[in-house]
C-alpha cells in the first residue's frame, strides 16, 4: 500500500472520535472533527489559516502527541532548539556576517591608529631599514599628490598587518562551532599558534630579509647612475615583503588543517619533499626582490625548515584524525545510528 493510501485511511479513521461519558453525549455517538494540518499540533489557536486540532491528543493513533519543539522551525533550527548546540544554515550565515563585521571594524580601528601615528610609523618604523644602511638610502617623491596617496596606502596596509591576528582569531571562532567537543578545546591553542606564526614571519621579514635585500640593492651601481629610490616603490616593497612573509610562515598551520581534514598525509609530505624544495626555491625567488642567490637562500632556508615542521605537525593532526575516526566507529554504526 502506498504512502498516500495510508494517509487517506488514517484521515478517515481520525474523523470519528468517541467522546467520553458525562460530556453531554450519553449515547457515545461519534463526533466529526477536522484533523490538524500535517505538522501543526494544536495550541488552541489559528495558524496560517489552518484550523487546529480540537480533539484530545492520544485518542487518534495516527496523530502523535505534540513535541516541545516548534514544528514551524526548519531542520537546522530544530537541531539548534533541541539543546544539542547545533546551528542551522541561516545561523551560520548570521555568525559569518558578524565575524566579518568585527574583522572590518578591527581593520578600520587599526588603520585609524596608524593614521594617527603616521609620523612615527613612517619615520621610525618604515624608514628605519633605509636609515640604518651605510650610507643611508635616498628616497624621493616624484608625484604632486604622491605623499598624500602614500599616507593612505601606508595606513591601510599597516592597519591590515596589525589586524590580521584579530582576523585569524575571528576565523577560528567561526570554525569552532563545527568541531567536536573534544576538538574545541584545542581551538584557542591553534588560533594562538596561527597568530604566532604570522608574527614570526613579520619579524623575520623586517629584521632579517629587508635589511639584507636593501643592502644588496644599494650596493649595485653602474657608472654614474645613482640609487635614488622612489618613496612609493620603497614602501610598497617594505609592506608587501612583511605581509608576504607573514602569510608564508603560516605553512605549519595550513599543514595541520589539511591533515586534520584528510586532504594530505604526513607520508605524502615526506615522499614529495624534493618537489616541495623546488617549489620553495621558486617561491623564494619570486618573493625576494633581488636576483642574488644569497637573499634567495636566506628566505628558502627557513621556509624549508617550516616544511619539515609542517610534516611533524601533519603527523600529529593525522593521529588525532585517526583517533577521532575510531571513536566515531565505536559510537555509531555504518548508517550513522547510535550503537
């Protein structure tokens, strides 16, 4: 018998419901009542134009007793309302929206701080590597509105560099609800590790790579040609180099995430280490603004060290993934039901 025939039979049986004695119907004559719309248990009122169920719950075997959960909610909202802590699709969108808003507010705030302390930022921080060279670099502005445009550029990019740790924290905060309870305990440590890797990359670029690269660039001269660099090109080099190194130094955390989700394995990373070394050398040649092999190797060496560290981190993440899969297999069967 089809599902439609079962529903029709249940509807016909539900029309004749005997009333108990003492309610003004001593002959126990059946009273015809309208069944409720599917999925709308009675609460004594009208809803969306459908008449509510006016009989006694439990007398009709085709209709289950009402649930404590509002049936209007969709599946994702039912999960969230059931106390299981799960979020629906629109809840995730709302959470993502607020995370993005907070990140933009942080970016605006850090950019404003950089704009307020623009003089100290430019003279003491950004021009510091150029001043410490012997002889100091000569920087020039070649555009009428160049310094105003430069100030805006410096405020935005410097604000982005300062806001990235908070943006990373917001990212992991958005990922956290989708993890298991035992995994959520490690989110704070992972977020701090991601922020630490970025800050180490920024420090390495500012204190190691930038001085050596500028020193090499200033030492190359041909005849009477003077190395008077454009101020806009200099600041683009400084800020771009800092941001690039900070992102590249996220390699161990990226390896952890990919291994945790089963995209890569530590065996895969170990097997193709030669290919990774070639890619690292190419990336170092692209990131390094000077063509000399010294600066290229100066950047490639720590990058390969990060690759070896990524293998260790991937091994740890892969072990955690295996343990989680075994615990899941013990709790649930192949159909996803509790054992």
